[in-house]
């Protein structure tokens, strides 16, 4: 029998999927990462150039390993031994990829997608360029509204990502956002986007997994 928490999160995720459809964004709910992997495999044509946004969710869900097993041109920024120069090249190539796969920092109950970037390449590819974008997220990233979404970025995603990137940000030291003392080049929350709709039908798809994934 499903746990009450799983049932509640499923109902919440299905509500978000309904709201996404109103915004010309396809929302798909799955219960497990394994289901998400199977779905993504079917969504990507053979030989496609596939770009990746920086994402712990993609690693946690096993999607990166799944992509590596496919007959595609994967811009694999996570492969062993990749150099900073190669990663930067992949960032640019991702802008013109056939399919771009990333996660989202937060998604509201109204279907608004909120993201923060350090360099901007991830949000740029999400909003324009690739003909198909797949965003994968765990239910832990669902928030009530935009304000809660920004708070989630500042208080959860940013400190954890700062530690992951070994960025010397104030939040990496204290665990709290201290924006008044946080400036480039150390700052990682440089560019924010809010997606309230998608003008091209079928371009943007959000897969919500009923698991706790990523930051």
C-alpha cells in the first residue's frame, strides 16, 4: 500500500501537470526514476545531439547513465576526464542541440518554472534554441508560489550547489543566503528566469518523479 506522503505528493504533482498543460507545456507524472528513464529513451530519436544542463537530479535518477547507453551524440559534461575547456564547448553546443535535458530549481503549484544560473547557459537552452527540452524534477521541488520558489533557490539549492561546485560563496560558509555580500565571480545566482508559458507546442516537457531528487 502506498504511503500517505506518496499519495499526497502524487496528487500535488498531477495538479501541477494540469497547470502546465494550460501553459502549453507537457507535464508527465511518473512514480519512479526507472519509469522516467524508459520514457526519456522513447522521446529521443536515434542520432540526436543531446545537451545537458548542470543537474544533480539527472545523476540521482540514473538518467545520465541511461543516455550513455543510447545511440545518440551526447554532450557528456559528466564523463570522466573531461576538461573545463571541453565542458565550456559543450555549453555552447548545447544551445544548438536537438534535445536539451536539465532539471528545474522550483516549480509552483500554478506550473511556473523558476531557475537560477551562474553562467546562463542552462536557462538559455531551456528558453530558446533546442527544438525539444526535457526537464526532470523530483516532487521535492514543488513549491506553493513564486516567492517560495525563490526562497527554495536561496536557502536550499544555492548553498548545496555552492558546496558541490566548491564555490567560495557566503552561503557555502554559513548555509544561509547573504546576498548583500555575495558578488561575482564567486556568486552562482547571477541569472534568474521564470517560465510562465511556452509558445511552441510540444517543445517543453516536464517529467515529475515521485521521489526526492537533486537539490
